[in-house]
């Protein structure tokens, strides 16, 4: 069975703006993605940025497995 990337999302309000933090748990085929870079890039991002990056992350994992999520 193929490994599925896990994403934990935390929402918070900062200065009246909804922000989010994401934690990616990679294993199997997704382990090649840089978790440190991922966490640094998404920490405190606006929700729209989080959604865009989440889609990019899912696509990268799917490409690494040669299938679609």
C-alpha cells in the first residue's frame, strides 16, 4: 500500500488576520521532500498561501509515486 502524506493544520488569528501553520509528516516516497524547507515556508502563512502550497505538496508526492493522490 502506498504511503499517504499526512498534513496537520493549525489555524490562529494574529492581528485580526487568520493565519495557519502546517506540519507535514512525510514517509515512503515522499521522504525526499525537504520537511525543514516545508515548515519554514508555510509557518504563519495566510490561508490562501497555505492552500496553494498544500496543492503543490500533494502534486509533488503524487509525482514521486508516479500516480495521482
